[in-house]
C-alpha cells in the first residue's frame, strides 16, 4: 500500500459574507498517494480554491476551517499543521502568476526567498541554486532572466518562475490551482508537459485544480468532482470519464468539447451553480438534474462506493440506462 502524502477528512471552510457565515466547502475528504496526481474539477464557485487554500493554511482573512488534514512525508514526519508544512513538504502554484508574484522583487530574488527557507545562506550558493532551478523548469538564459522584474517576462515564463519557486524546497506534494488558465493554448501545453515531467522525475504527488476535463484527463491519475462545496464523484480518471456515476459528472462531460463525442452542439447544464448563502437541501445538484426525483430533494449527502470509485448520487444506475 503506497503511503498517503495527504489525507483530508470532512474539511469545512467557512467565511463571513455580508454579515452571514457561509460554508462554501462543506465536508470534503480526499487522499493523495505518494507520486500520484489528483484532479479536482467543478464549476466556478464549487469551492476548489478554498479547499486548496485550507489545506495549506492560506485561507483569506476571516476564513476558518474544521476537519482533519494530515500530511505524511517520506522521512516519517507526520504533519497536521498546514502552515508548518508549507514551504517544506508542500508547495502551491497559483492561477495568475502576475498577481501571485511580488512585482517589486526581481525574479531571482523571488526564487531566492524560497531557497533561503531551505537553509541555504551564502549569497553565492543561493544564486547558484536559483539559476539551477530556473534552468530545471526550462527558462532560457536563467542568469540574465534572474535579474529581470516579473512584468518583463511573458505569462508562460512567469508561470515557470512560480513553479521554480515552488520546487525550491523539494516538495513531495505540489498543489496547482488552475495553473494554465491564464495562458494561451500552446504555452498551456508546454506548462502541463513541464509539470508532468517534473512529477515523474521527482516522484512528486500533485493536486491539480481545473475546470477543464481534458487537461485533468491528461495530467491526473484520479479525479474528484466538486459541486456546491462537496465531492460528488471520485475515482480513477479514465473510468470516471468513461462511465460517470453522477449526473453532474455526466453533464460536465456533455459540455466539454473533447468529450462530447465530436458533436458540434455542446449541451449546457441548465441553471447555474447555487450560491453558498443558499445551498439547496438534499442533493445540491437535484434542482438542475434531468433525473432528479422527490427522494433526491431530501437525500442526505454521503459519498458511497466500492474500491476506488464513489458517487454521491442515490440513483447512479439511471446513467447506465441512458448509456445503454
Ligand atoms: N474571500 C472570500 N469571501 C467570501 N466568499 C468567498 C471568498 N472566497 C471565495 N468565496 C466564495 O466561496 C465559494 C467558493 O469559492 P472558490 O474560490 O473556492 O471557488 P472555485 O471552485 O475555486 O471557483 P473558480 O473556478 O471560479 O476558481 C464561492 O461562492 C465564492 O464566492
Ligand atoms: Mg478557484
């Protein structure tokens, strides 16, 4: 049995929104094994970013979380304190490198800060390590670019800088929050190729948040589909995308260009995802689900399954009937 680098159980994240407390992440659980890549997908607002931030102790001001988050690293150290784990065994790559990188620091100094955390002290050693890291993520002429400001680099190079900084501490798990959505398609492919290569080379685990099923199917081993703050389906990515057991997964697939079976007309999911101030009772997807019954509107949330696969749908067989 491979070790779980991270085990998350019943994670809730609450925030204050216009004077009310809302819980946009409402009881999610997942594991990521050493060297494995988990994709988290779901529409905008489903709680993907807040989940990642919570497990890394990076919640926005006023945000609180409950539940258990345990890291277990190769050296046998088990961590429960997200803030102490960050910058050691775990690191994060954010969606928009321009806002995530401090604009008043030269690129080399930004990466240098991360190198310093690892205990390297002499300026010369830091500089050498920075250039080595920049080269390892495919930044050409690293010595020259280390002296540049973030705004002087292209979006793709900025994202490579952020990845280099994340790798400085030799993380065993890398959290990526939509790391390529701000980039054009060619650059996106290059960055995905880089992440996959690094993951293989270093045996690093990865949690990869994206709204793009095609990207997740390319990069990830397993998938967790989130809807309205909960995981509604999970399993090996190829199996889940071949035969979804939750109507929400099926609807996402039907609206994804690369999976909709070559039809020009993509189905859109009717309605919009619910606001955390107003989550429906019962199955939260039921109001938008083509298969919902009265029972669905009252069904308590549980993620049930066999072996690797699980679904929160109480009637997953309806999808098999449709497929047949
Ligand atoms: N700082 C905040 N204050 C109040 N509400 C917030 C805050 N951050 C997020 N939310 C709310 O929490 C919910 C989940 O947000 P989150 O950013 O995790 O979604 P997401 O799945 O990452 O979406 P996207 O695909 O758009 O990035 C949303 O409804 C959002 O409006
Ligand atoms: Mg997000």
